[in-house]
C-alpha cells in the first residue's frame, strides 16, 4: 500500500481510530494485523518471507540470551546467515549469476546455472537490517530477548516504517509497544503536520521533478550536456524529497499514535562537507553501518590506512545494499573516496587554510555547500543511470557543458518553483529555526493558514499518478 494513495488515507484513519478505541492489551494485535494487511497489498505471498525471518530471529534471540561462549556466537551467525541468505537469494542471486555468465563467457564457457524468475520483495533490505540489529543487540547484551512473539513480530513489521525505514533499533522501538499511549492532541497535531509536509515533498516536489528526470535519464543518448546537468540536479532534489517525504509520513503517522521513530534526514544539502552530508542523509542506515560494520572492522581504533580501508569497504557494501547493479557499487565507492579525501584534507590542508581564512566565514560556507552538492550530484549519476554504459555516456556529455536545454513547458517552471520552495524553507529553518517554530506555535492564524496553503499546493500542483517511492525497490 502506497502512502500517496486514497487507500492509505482510509487505512490510516481506521487503524488510528481503532487504536485509541481498543483497550491497551489488544492494540499490539491490531497493529500487527494492520501491518500484515499493509504489506500484503503489494505481493501477499511475500508475507511468508517475513514470517520465516521473524520466526528464526525470535528463537535466535532467546537462545542467544540463554547461551554462552562459542555457542552464543554460532547462534548469532546462524541468525545473520538466515537473514542475509534471504536477501542474497531474492536480491543478488541473478546479479551474481549475470557476472558469472560474463566471466565464463570470456573463456568461451557456457553458464548452466538457471536464473530465478522472482520479484524483489518490497523493502526487503530495510526489514532485514532491522531484524539483524535485534539479534546483534541481544548478543551484545544491550537488549533483552523479547519473549512475546506478537510484539517481536510487530517490531519487524510496524507498518509506518516497514518498507522504507527508518531502520529502528530494538532499544528505541520494542519497549514502546508496551507503553499505553493515550490520545495526545499535541502528538496528533505534530504528527499530522509532519505527514502533510511529507506529502508536499512527495506529491508536489519529487513526483513533479520525476517527470523531467525520467524523460531525460530514460533516453540519455537523445539529450545534450546542459539537459543532463539539469536532470541530474533535479534528480538530487527528487530523491531527497521522495525519501525524506516517505520518512516524514512514516514518523508522523507513528507519532499520531504516540510512537517516537528516529529522525532520518536533517537538511543534507546544506552540509558543508561529505562527512556532514552522511550525518544528515539516511541517518538510520548510516548509523547502522557505523555501529554494526565499521566498528566491527576496527573503526578508528586501527591505523589510519586501515581506517580509510574500513570506510571504503563500508561504502562499497552500502552501495550494494541499495541495489544489485555495478552502478550502485560505484556510487558507494565514489562516496567512500569522497569521504576519505575529505578526511585527508582536514588532516593535512584545512588546518593551514584556517589560519588564513576564518572557518566560519559566510562566503566559505556557501562555497563548501556548493562543492559538496556538486560532488553528491555527480555520484547521483551512477545511482540514477539505468546501466553503467548510460552513466558513462551521461558523464561524457555533462562535461561538455553544451547543447540546447530540453525545455518541457510548463513543467520546467513547476520544477524550478518546487525546488525554490524547498530551498527557501530549509534555509530559513537552518538559520532561524528556533525563532520560526516559536512564532509558529504561538500564532494560531499562522499555523492554520499554513496548513491551508500546503493542502492547496498539493491539490493544485501535486502529481496524483500513484508514483512509487524510489526506496521501495531496496
């Protein structure tokens, strides 16, 4: 079920209403049943995949807690293998098979391994990582094993963040299912307001930009460098608004019922360097890789060359997590190189530049933001391109900076207006957030008039073609 559908509006109203009407002891069952229905709206049979991993991890958590020594580690490994195995079969099997076919073909050897005719389950990478975080935290002693099978199932399947995050940790979410949430006016208003802003991002900005981006990236050979540059910049804002919009709808819908999900985006395109960008972009995944992979590889407790290697490995795997395609791997590796280069710059160059030009100089800040944005946009080419050949073609034309602009009137005007609306909002919140929110919360007319304006923007300029969220494919 898509958030940007009429079906979800009715689903949300009915489930939320029943949640507050039911006695607390029955609410977990309502949410679990609603979450199953929500997921079955995509491909019903894939609910069995979730059921398999839930059963495995539920018992693994209990046995890990009750075991010690080598047996404990083996149980954790078995749980991780089960989760990663499901991910590997559905997401990476055909990708690996393709590469085997290519390698063997170079030697004239046929590949007789059959391909699987299966669809990737919606959000598989997200709920797999959330399930893995549970068994890892139980193993580390940071989370007691959950004995209530229904509550644990709900932890994995909680519908607001089931298919595209935020990827929650058991310490933050599990205990909230035991808390009796009373109807709270402030939570309801705050949650609905966040959902409204998420719908604006998705329907008004992301889906409007998608029309232009899809037209250009779908046929890159027919477009010039200038058009490809514009499409790449548009995609940067499209993917941000698409994914952060989803996150805000998820966090808002959970907040209405009293649940607190972690923030997933924090105005990343205002970051002044790559390191800051990755602290602001897809925060739940970035921190997941940091806590469970980067630190496990040695983190920053090892020699500096090894730190750089650890970061590069993490970003390569992050790229592969996003999709079974070499374009994603290159995207991840490129961001790893960016980050390593930024760390080297801070260590060997910035300390000397800082003595000449003040670090907090406003002009320098703007320059750093623009450089960071350009680097991120370049990496988005690999993320969005449909193949590696397309990515290389786009790059070769982008650097010519030539050719007429593909002008899709009046779409271009809508796109520019949408981006300007977003940037003005985020810059104002970044610079004057406390003052704005204080004024906003104390002025009832301003609040209600802003709600009306946002609703009108959605109704007048929104795209209602049922466009799927980009990160559903991951």
